[in-house]
C-alpha cells in the first residue's frame, strides 16, 4: 500500500486526500446528523412531557375537569384550591411571609419582599389555572427594591 502511495504524484495525492475528506463529510451527514436530529426531537418530546406533568402537578388534580385549557374550580375542593395557590407561589419563587385564613372561604397571602413581575405572573397563573382573581390587594414599594404585597382571595368562587 505504501509503495502504491509512494508512486503517486503530488497532484494525485491531493485528489485522493480530497476524495477521502469528501467521503468522510458525506458519512457524517448520512450517519451522525440524522441521529443528532432524532436525539433533539426526543429531547423536545421529553421536555413537552415534563412541562405537561409539571402543570398537572401544579394543578394537583389528575381527574379534575378542564374547560378551555383551565381547571374548572368547582371540580376542586377548597383545600385543594388553596394548595394550588400555594404551590403556584412557590413555583414562581415567591416566599409567602404570612398565610391567613380568616374563614373557610377566604385566604390571605402576605409577601414582604418580592419582585413585582413575579407577583403579577403568579396572579396570572391563578387566573389561568383556577379562574381566581383577588378580592382585595395591596401593593407597596419596599425599601429593598421589591414590593410588599397583601392579596386576598375567596376560594370556591370565581370571577
């Protein structure tokens, strides 16, 4: 084999090397790239499945009724609605400073220092998941740059 390569001219060696490089590139595109595309689509499918499972765990009701992409609040007991609200706050990174339940149908969340975008995203999550809107809310700027908020909901009731 080395004798044969040694007999080739420089031009023939360059052509042979170019052919080997082109063949290697073709092999990469025929074998490696499709596998990478398949791995990427599998990862996207796993991500979608994980997101769906996370949303179901936030809602906390596997057998709950859904209507137009949101949980029907009447399908959940009041205690489970409260838990969904608490879990949604935790998923948004909101630290609940105080949680009060003056009676069986209301719940009051108090936050000492949270970012306002996270607070309003949480309120949007509750609207999307449970159809809940706050009955009363107080939001004040805190000294450390965030906001101090107090938000009251009537559970079991939708707006």
